[in-house]
């Protein structure tokens, strides 16, 4: 990566399970989780949890563990999909059976630096097809293009008992939103560099960055677990009841990148959240993907209206239906030139 730079764009894997144990995946001890992360080639740097789920900040992004759902999001040259065989084996020992899968990512900034199986989307799909059990028989893979350099890669799979529950990977009246931002405002990006000679811990420096950048105001009711890397970079997980949010920042000039993701209610004020996120980073270009049970077109309109107020013009919009996830919308935006 020294030749190309650090890859900020994340790979995201979400797996759903069913079983009788109400604790489910949360019974995995730390050594079990680390075994999964060893396959990915990352580790835990900070953690927090509540009665609903556990949230881990990783050396490359985040991990969320619910009783019947696990979300792993990693950046850099991590081999995310190699976690699947280990994770399915450990889930089987807990009496859990996988019933749904969703994999998403944007366009890599440095695709030539990615290792197998992330050398291409077709390679990733082939690996997923071979790694998942045949019971996940309702499958779809799609690249959602745009009029910019951004594209959204989506793969979903579901078993026979769950494929008719449109949006079961999200939940009733809920949606998952993933925002990918590039060309961050240089002055704002500098806030994610550690001060020269700063010897404070990653946790302490992370709290300073959360306060100094306004990230803490995006979801003020959330418990924030944050971490600052040395010499630069930042990650946070927000825990708010059963819902999570997460931010990851690669601030270096030439390949600056930030992501924001959250799960929220369809009745919530999505527009205000997006405005707060944009004001923290002021990206030159961005994409917004939303996975929702229905109402994809209406979601696109809400997102475009909110971002127009803070100076962003919509460049493209795509809506695609997936048998295991309902509607996935993908929009791209660029900052309005004065």
C-alpha cells in the first residue's frame, strides 16, 4: 500500500442467522471473534456494548454483533470474505443456521492493490457463491453504475423460508444507509491528524477528534466509542438502543475518504442527519446507498432534497430490487460550483 496509498473504501458483509438461543452470536468469546478477524487480517482496538448488541472498532473499520446478525466492515487490503467459512463454522457450533447474506462495496481507489478474492467483483461473487450453503438459493449480484466514477456493488442471498420477507435484512420500517465521501475539504480533513508529539492513547485522541469535528452532534443520544490512529485516521461506533452508526476517515491528501453508516427508522429525520454528516467533511463528491424494505424512489427524493439545501447537486440515481433485501437505492452527488 505504500506505493498506492491507503484504501478507504470499505467492504461490508452482513450475515443473518436463526436459532433458538436468545443470546446467539453474542455467546462467541473474544478468542472466537479474533479467529474470525484473523482470517480478515485485522484486530479489535476498542469496544462497547449494550443489552442489544456489541460494537467493536477494528484496526480497519468496524464489527457489530447481534444475537442473530453480524456486520463486518473493513477497509485497506483486508480479505473480508475469507471470514465466512470460519464464521459459519462457529455459528453452527452455537446452533445457528445462516438464512441471509448481503455484501456491498463501492469502487476501490486502488483496485490493483486488493488481494484475492477482492481482485474483482466477479471474483468476489464466485467466492460468495462457493462459500455460502446451497440453502441460500435466492441470490442476486449487481453493479449499480452512475454518471461519476462511483459504482455500487451488491450481492444478496436468502433461504427459502426468508426470501418472501422483503427487507428482512433490514427490518420492518427500518433502513440501512451507507454514505461514501471523497475529496474531503482539506481544512476539515486536517482535524483527523494527530498533533505532532501527541502521546495520548488512541481512545483519548479519538474523543478529542469527536468533539472538535462535530461528529458527536450527528447522533447526540448515542454512546460513542471512538479511536484515533497514528499519525492520522479516525473511527467511531455509535450505540443507540438497538441501532448503530459508524464513521471512518482516511484524511490523506490525494485519496481522502470518509464513510458514514447507520440504521434508522423510516419515520426519522434522515435529511438532518445527512446535513450534519456533510458539514463535518464537506466532500467534493459522495454517494448515498440505502437498503429499505420498500419506498426506494421516495427515499431518493428525500436524500436529494436534503443535500440540495447544503450545496450538493444530484448526478445520478438508481433503484434495484433484491430478493433478500428489498430495494437498494444508489445516488451520487457533487458539490455545487460557485
